């Protein structure tokens, strides 16, 4: 019993230590701002800002994979639904970690751009969605463009960092969301490999 109590106490100390590091790192990163970058990162983090990119990816996949795109597009839809819904219902609604801009202990120190959003922030749905999409689409297209995956990962990093800049996520929220996105992307890629094997589509050849 004493061993269990000691273990719980040590675990609590470690968690609190990590939370403190996460908070201080957020405040450090969030402190670098000016009016020009406020506009830039507000656009980067916007929900509809990347519609032209998504349209380009749709056209590129359709052009490169022809009729097999009819298999890929439903899988992309499944990917986005999973990253979005899992990040909310299995993380935000479970861990209930306040966004930094909603945290009464540090809210007065946070530079917020265009509102705070929902109450809870762990994990970041933006990070989960963008990293999931980057890994999945990058894996699809690397056989045609070797540079495409790194470029999409850089895009995901920039979008994810924008969430820190605008004051709505801790770095830990971003890292957690990115990991979730990568895991789900690989699960969907595994499903695609099964389809490839079963129907000889050679999408991931």
C-alpha cells in the first residue's frame, strides 16, 4: 500500500513538472509576436485558408491515381473524421485540460489572436488533422514526388505552431495531436495496404 502511494505521488510530481515545462515553453514561444505576424498566423490557422491546397491535392491524386482515387478519397474522409473526432471525444472531453487562454493562472500573460475557441485543448485537432493528412497523402505521392512528404510535414508543423502563436494551445497539445495524427494516418495506410493486397490495385506500389 505504501509502495502504491509512493508511486502515485512520484507520478503526480512528474506530471506536474511536465505541465510546468509545457506552460513555460508556451509562454516563451507565445511572447514572440507583432502586428504583422498576427495577421500572418491568423490566416495560417484559419479554417478555410488552406482550401486551395486541399483542392490542389484532390486534383493531383485524381490525376496520378485515376480510378483508384475513388478508393483513396473515402479513406481520406475516414482519416479526417477519425483525427477530428478522436481528438475531441477521446482526448479533449476526457482530459479536460484548459486552453492557455482559458487558464485563469496565465490568461493575462497570453497573447491571443482572434478569440480563444473552445474551453479544452488537449490534444490539438489542428495538429492531428494536418499531420494525419500530411503523412497519408505524402506516403501516397512519394512514389511520384520524393520531396512531397517533407513539404507536407513542414506545412503541418507551421499550421500547428500557429496554434501556439494565436494563444490557444500548449506545445504539449500540439505534440499530442501530431502523434495522434501520425498513428491514425498509419492505421489508414495499413487499411489501404490490405485493399491493395486484396484487390491488386497497386496504389502503394
